[in-house]
C-alpha cells in the first residue's frame, strides 16, 4: 500500500502544492530519481535541490519558469539538502543563485565530486557484478556532463531566511543519511521538504549515520506542525510516511544488533534479515549498506565504507531478487 497522499498524483513533473509552492516529482523514486521543490512569494523564489544531471535539471527549471514566470525566471536562492549527486549535480544550471547548504554537506560535496561517478560509469564494464549493477541503475544519467558547483553559503545548525514575505527554516538534522542533512520547512504553508531523510515506498539507505540521529530527525518531523511532506524520493506524504521510515530504521537496528552480538558478519547478516512487509519497498538491496553502517557504528569503527564491496553485495541481492520475481532469466 502506497504511503503517498492520493490527492497528489505521483506523476513525473511539477506538482502545485498551493500558495506558490511546488514539488518536482520523479517516479518511481528509485536510484537517482529524486524530488525537488520550488517556493515562491512576492516575485521571489527558492529552489530546494537540483537533479542528477544537467538535462534533467534544465527540463525542471523550464517547467518551473512556465508555472511561475516572474518568480522562477531568476531563482535567487538554492538549498541543497545533502551531498548525494541526485540532489546537487544540476547546481550549475541555477546561474547567479546563492547556494546554501550545511557546512558538513558542502565539505562532503567537495570531497566526493561528480567526476568519481563519471569514472565509475565509464569503467563499469570492467568492474564485474558491481559494475553491472551500477551500469543498470544509473544508465539514464549523464555524469560526465556535470561541473561541480559548490555552495556559496553554509550554516552549522539551523538557519532562517525569507522568500518575499515567507519565512523558510533550514534545519540541519545530520549526520544521518549523509554527513549533513537539511529539512526545509515552510511554516506558513505547513509544508516540509525532507531531502533523503525520507524515502517513501522505497528503502532508505544510510551511508553515514548514526542511526539514532536519523530516528531523532523522524521524531522532530512528527512533532512539527506540517501537513504536506515532500520526501527526497517517492510520492508526497504526510506523517504516516514518517512513521513508516522510522519503523524501518528501528527494525533494522534491532535485527542487525542481534546478528552482530551473535558474531555474524555484516554481509551474512544483510542476507539473513527477513524484511517482511519492507520487502515490497523498492531498492530492498540497500539493506547491505544499512547493515554495514550499523556494524561500523556498533564496533565504533570510523573508517569509511568500502563502496565497491557494498555495491557488489547490493548487486547480488538485486539480481537474485530480479531472478526470483521473473524479471531476469
């Protein structure tokens, strides 16, 4: 059962939210198919995130200018919610904008530029099973055409600013999904853009942690006076979607801890955990990354994840699932 709001159809493109606010949705919300947002007031506008490559971002901006010719013709402010490329690779398209992100987000962007993904895309054929998986899920995107465009303003905790007369609150709830995760709250409209703190009808992926921060971020949202919640991936939701993500995070924490305490290694644990109802969510193979991150947290291991190794395990789970469901011979 979808956790989206039925009155907002989950179709690709611009979705009016009312009172000068819009969501840009990209079904099916899987790898790279992220959401973005536009907030307008008194002829001014703020963009929440760009997309995974330049053509996708340009198409989005064209649609936004058509809907809000005065406000979106020159976007003054761009907020990047976090440092995954599908939320900032299109920054170069928003010429002249002040680009705002948390300090940790900006640092992570600089340390992990688009050229890394471009190299992986170019060399996928020589990477075996991980390369096959990478090539399949990221085939629609052009990483080679991306120029790294970093934030021009950073903040540490929370930041308030205005679009026309409308107050916008930026809430730094990271590290969680990444090193710096920002919620974009429009109090007057009871709207929240969450970045990848929320994946709706899709499996969250925890590259950073600690998981307690992510669960606390969900609790913070549940305490807020918001009615429309635009996730980083998936359909528009309400607090039911927040509760579902929180429940998933709590479940995998308990299940991973049992296996860690029993001496099972992370890869075996990822294969062993029964996902139950969560198995119906998209990208279930991300359990491999989530368990690996939890194991590093349990053992207080501060070393970075082995990305190629994790892509290998995700590939194994992904192709096994496709075979099991008859999507691949």
